[in-house]
């Protein structure tokens, strides 16, 4: 299974791909992800992984923009 299609939030049925897309659109916190997608609104067990995805996507963006300059 592709890791981007992996479910991060089982309660809401939200995949890593959806979270990554939100991060690419400028989402920088679990709180704003919660507002956009509903992540971590129920049991909250997905919050840590969601945060890791946001951080890694942001790091990818930063390293990409640095190499393009
Ligand atoms: S797994 Fe995301 S709120 Fe429960």
C-alpha cells in the first residue's frame, strides 16, 4: 500500500495524502488541520502522526525551495 493512501485518522477516514495536501496548501498546525479536515476531533490518537506529516511536508517544501534558488 502506498503510504500516502494510508489512513491517519481512522475516526474521520482521513488519509496521509489529504493531510499532505493541506500542508502543501499552507496548513502548519494540527489545530488548523482540525478545522479543515476534522483530524483529531474524536479520539485524538492521530494528532502525533498528523503533526509528523505536516513537519515532513514543510521540510520537503523548504528544501525544494532552497535548491531552486
Ligand atoms: S483517529 Fe483521528 S480522531 Fe480518532
